C-alpha cells in the first residue's frame, strides 16, 4: 500500500476513520486510508451451496466444501426459501396435472404402493402455455 500522492512505501499508522485504518506518508505528509476488499461471497458460491443442499448435504459439510461458515450457508438457504415463498404467493394456479405413480419391488407383481403425483403449473409458465396450445389443437 503505497501513498496515492507520491507512491512512497514509507508510512505510519495515523488513527482510524470510519472503521478503516488511516496512514500518514513519511515523505509528503499526506493522510490516506486503504479501501478494504469486500468479504461477501459471489452469487455463484451461494447458488452452489443451494445445489449441494438440495442434493442432501448438511450445512457444515457444505461450509467445509466451499470454504465458508456453516452459518452463512444456513442464512443463504433461508433467504432462497423466503424468495421462493414470495414467488409462490405471486403466481396463481391455473392448471393442475394429475398422474399415476406406482412403486415396484423386484418386479411388477409386487406393488409396494401407489398414489397420485400432483404438479402445479403457474399461469405464466412455459409448460402451462404449451398445455393450453395442445388443448386448442385437440378442439
């Protein structure tokens, strides 16, 4: 960190201003402070944390893998969840698709369970628009 005025590397500490260390140049007497680098994680790291969480990893293991605090990972996941809830409340459900689902053990003779898979499609989703176009073609 050289003096911005004379580029000298000889300086001494000269107090703290707005939480940043201030320096005074020995050669020209100029007072200056150095900008600190941001410690915020990039969006790509946060997105990767979400992907790892959805794959089933815990907060601590994600934190170790990405080199960040597990508390940060937990806050990112909660924030993604809040944003998702906001999106869900904005969209109105217009089409619900129902499909059968069977679980087989070994072969088709041993049915372990059954149920219905419900998929909600938002009003403006591309799948909902495709389904609307198919209905028009059938008529």
